[in-house]
């Protein structure tokens, strides 16, 4: 062990020097999210030129832990069974949970082919269970009630608290009882709009306990976005908080929530009850506006409620939650996930991908407003029985060493974050990392967007000191859990590749016509058969579910991503091939930003594209055509950006507004986004075929106006 460690350390020293020496050279091309063959190929070359030197080939190079799976051969055998015998493979894992009634022997069935009728997926047919019971009660009953469940770390480093599994269960039961007292029950929707305090996952678990369907809305969304989500699912209750501190900024969450409820009423849905958690350090009670008869303080609501609440046993396919997410067109879709399959799958991926054991201290920096905070904060790790950090703040406050300080404070073993955070911390320099020991770290996870090899290397070599595998996990809101991800210490890694599929996942690459591609290839990433946590429908619109995900390539679930498969069968995600952009790991539909811009009375037309951004992965580049007679100005630019902030949220604000007298359109009126992407990135010499443009002069005009 010792000798090997010494060798590794020497290896890493070399790798780091190489990296520093390389810093003066032009930066290597990063694998960017805009699908572009040349760039992706360049990234791969850079990677392959280095990986032999830097990335361990053999698992035993990480001496600190033994994976559950011993080697690639064992993985291959398990994988094969998971695909050929899903009933048996997943059934065995499901035995680890409590089921009030067991599922049938042949419990799966699905139709993944739109040509054969409606898309339909079933897992654990006949089974009755409850995910809250399995995440909390089970551990308490096994005698682990005193184990820390949440280690809450506030925005200020001095602000923290601990809740044990038993304490979390008690609070969940109190809230469950209160929700029941309001008449909320099985199948009712509850909207949750909160910062990262323990009460957020507690509220989610309370809903799950009574069979209600939670719909968490990320705290960075605007009142309008919140209203749309409340009205769409007809929430019976909204759970929110008095305010929140983010870095130095105080955010009046309750004010936004009030406005959201008002706007939802205008859309035809009244929310009868709003539960408000006081966040003293942001906005104390006395400074909070309360609407009589509608608002109730969380503390008052749960006071006097029993810490015992009957469990609502639900069918395995009973909906657990809705989560709205952006697509190419139209309003965000309410993705529906169901109890049994989601429970078994998030548990299994958490266990194997993070090599997680009961009691491990794990930290995922994602907000519960996104799918990562659902699957790998609220559910997966609790199902495993881990202790986790719940972080209210941001990775750069009060300083760029916050993450490593927190890692040392709690002795975090598995750390899971987004490439955006990694790139921004990398930019602050290695010293902030090295000030802290990080000895507890075992696994480093990445999620949300492609991680460029340069950031991967820094994460691996500097943050992990070369002794922690990086798990680059590719998945989506729709997939519920990891789809393509390395099993740490089981096979060789390649920086920038999510590597191989998880159990039960059958990824394929198809060409434009939907033909499957074999071997080394690049194409559209599809999934060929159902996995347990596949989304079951789009809330209230099964038609849209089928059209969006199953109609583009009949016979397959279409992810919306492009990917390349190399000679070793490793997958390299190249990014979205549709009109979705990924800004700091946040999914944004270009159509949503365009409609927010066009809503401004002076804007005649808008077209939005993504462009490569060094920290955020992608930035938002908006072309705006003004109304006849309106002149461009700095004020107007600011107003347009503000309009997007108030319609969607600050995270969707355009980085660039490009004044456009006209947009490049085909004769049939379709905007050629390919051309707009090239102009945005100053690559107009690579426009390709523009012969179908109605007015080719528009291109030159746009190039001249760039930066004006
Ligand atoms: C992108 C987040 C490359 C991808 C879990 C996907 C990734 C979208 C990765 C889903 C990764 C996520 N490598 N790209 N490891 N993880 N993506 O729904 O484009 O917020 O389609 O789910 O993020 O974003 P979502």
C-alpha cells in the first residue's frame, strides 16, 4: 500500500508539473456542449495524448477503498443479467427494502415503441411500498436513529446544526400530520419553494409519506415561473420560507412566493394554504408580510403534531414527484417519477457509483430544486443510510476555499458537484485547495454538463491529490438516476468520458434516420429499453411525453444529447443536439428565453443560441430585432435582460444581446440557428451551406454589428 502510494504521489507530481508547464501554451480545446465534430475530436486527441501518463489504468491505483464490484468482468456479468433478466436483477435488489406487499414475479413490462401503441412502463407491478419509510423508519428501526442524517452548513461558516435520522423522522411525521389535517392526501400536489435548509428535504419526505406528489421549484426561479408551475399541477399547498441569504445577498423569497401565488390565481388556480418556514438569519418573522387566513408558520403548523404518522402504502407506480424541466419548445414539462422503480434505482446507483456505505459522510452541492438534489440528496443517500451535508451557501463564499474547509470540517468522503463549480474554483488557484488537508476524500463526482479534460484533471490531481477516482455521471431529469457513469476503481478512467452504462441501461447511438450505429461512432444518444427510474409521463400531457421522447426515433427513448463511442466502448457526451442550452449545469430552453424577450413591447423578434463560456460551460447569446422606429441603447439592453430575469430567473439572463436588423431565415421562414451559432463564436468563415437563406446579406450585417 505505502509503496504504491509513493509511486502514485510521484506520478501525480509529474502530472501537475506537466499541467503547469502546459499553462503557457494555448489552452487545449474543451469538449464543449455545442455538438461540433471538430471540437469534440480535438478534445479526445488531447485526452488520449495524456491519459496514459496521468490516469491510472488499473483500479488498484486507488488504494483507499475496495469497490463493491471487484473488476470489469464482474461488472460485465452483472450488466448482462440486468439487461436480459431485469425482473430478477432488480427484484433481488428490491428485497433489501420494506414492501408492505411484494411485487409479482414478472413485475416489469413496457412498450417503448410509439408504433406499437401508447408508451407504457411498469416496474414492481403489484408491489406496495413507501419511499419515506425506507429512507427513514427502516434505519431507525434497525437501531440507527441516532446516526446523523443531515449536517446542515449555513451560508455563514459559523452557522450549522445536526439532525439525526430520528429527529428527521419526527419532523417529517409532524409535517405529514399537518398536511393531512389540511386535507392533503394521496395523489395531491404540493409545491415547495425553499432554500437549502433541512426543512426542504423534510417537506419532500413528508409528502412522500402521505402519498402526496411534491413539486419542488428551485429557489432561483422568478415569481412568474413559480406561478406557472403552481398552476400547472394545481398545488393544494405551497411550502416556502421567509427569505434566504445567498453569499452577501439577501433574497426576499416570501415576497416572490406571494407574487407567485397571486399570479397563479390569475392563471385560474388559488392556493389555499402557504406554509412559511422562518429563516431568522435572512428575514425574521417580524419583517415578514403574512397573509391572514392563508399563511401559516411552519413552527406553528407542526407544534402539537404527533411525531408518529401513519405511512400511506402506495403502489410501486404511484407518482412520487413532479419536476419541471425545459425542452426545445413550449413551457417547461412536468416530468413524473414513480415510487418503486425510482427508489430501487436511485439507491443502487448511489451505492455503486459513489461506492457508498451506511454512515459514510457524503456531500452533494446541488440544490433540491434540481433532479440531482432529489435523487442524490433527498432519496438515494438516505436509502443507503448515509450522513450528508446540506449546504445552504455557495462554493465561493466567504472565500474560494469554502468547499475544502467544509470537506475537512465534516470529513466528507464522497463529494459531488458540477463542472461549473470546478472550473470556477480552479481559476482561483491551487493554494485555496492546499490550505486544507482533504484526507477524508475518497470519491469525486461530477454532474450536469460535460466536464472538459482540463477541469477533470485539476479535480483529480489537485482536489483529489490523485488518489480519488472521478465519477463523471451522465443522466437527466427524465432518467431519474445515473445512466452512464464510471464505477470507481473498477475500470480505467478517461478524463471527459462518462465511460460505460450503469446496470439496466442500454444506450445506443443512432444516425439522423434512426439507424443504430455500431462500434466506434458518433450520433444521437438513445436508450433502447426501460430502466427502473425512467420518467413515466409528462404531467397532464401523455401525448407530449410520447412526442418529445419517443417519437423522434421510434423504438427508443431519445435523450436530446449527442455522443461518441470510442474503440473501448466508452461514451463521450458532446452535448445537446436540440434547442436546449446548459448554463452552469442549469437546463434552459432557448424558446423560453426568446418568449421572455419578445414579451418586451420594444422587441419584435428574438433568437437565442448557446456559446462556449469558460466557466459556465455555455453562455446565453441573444439576437434581438427591435420594433420599427425603436433605437438600440444600453438602457434597452438592460431592460431586456431584466425581462428575462423576471420571467424565468436570474440564472437565465442573457450574457450577450446582439442587435439584429434581421435574422437569417430560410425561405420558409425558419431561423437558421447554425448560422447564428457561428456568428456568435466568430466562426463566420465556417458557415457551411447558406444557399437556402432568404436574404444572404443578413449574415454580413450581423457580423458587422457584433459587439456594437
Ligand atoms: C447534460 C442533470 C455531459 C446533458 C442531471 C443532459 C451532462 C442534461 C452530464 C440534463 C455529464 C448532465 N456529461 N453532459 N456528466 N450530466 N449532462 O435534466 O446535456 O438538469 O441532457 O439533469 O445535462 O440536465 P438535467
